[in-house]
C-alpha cells in the first residue's frame, strides 16, 4: 500500500489539494490558473441525459461535456 500524505481536515491526498485553492465564495480553482474552476460531478447520473441530448440533436456532445479527466 502506498503511504500518501493527506490533508488532515478532509483526507484528500496533498498532491491533489496542493494544486487547488478554495476561494472565499466556495469556488475551487487551480492554483496556477485561478480562472480555471474545478467541477466535481457524479457523471453516471447524467449519462442518460447526455445520450438523450445527442439523440435529439444527432450530434455527439460528450467531448463538449467532458473536457478533462483526472486520476
């Protein structure tokens, strides 16, 4: 098992929390590019919605919705 240093407050590994800042308005941004917001979402719940939209407009939208995958 890998021994990771984690945030004592939230338990998330430091290599992840060190790359992000939480602003006083609740937004989470990248440390190096504070214009880049971090969005966390459980995608499995919206997969059917994405598929339905793609069927309705007859165009793939997955790459528009999913712009980055991490870890």
